């Protein structure tokens, strides 16, 4: 947990985006993040996470199809 008025680190942004992907975010944590997360950082981390997710799915499907 960070001190009030302090900006979020990259790890804080990754945790917020990751928990949002799974929908397991507490309202209190969401309210805390509103004040400290930079929206541009959230968008950048989410974009990278989506790309990694899609690439992972493509690789998984290729592996399953190749072994079938």
C-alpha cells in the first residue's frame, strides 16, 4: 500500500490491470487507484496485456491443433 498523495508504481498499475482482467477488484482498492494511477499508464499496460493474452491463445491453439 502506498502513502496518500504518492503516485503509483509500474507494479501497482500491472496489479490493477491484472485484477481488472479477472474482475476481482475491491471497491476500496478501485477508489484508491482513481487518485494515484495515471490513465495513460493503465492504457499502455492494458494494451500490452491484451497483446500477450492474444499471442498466448494463438500459441495454445497452434499447439493443440498440432498435437491432435
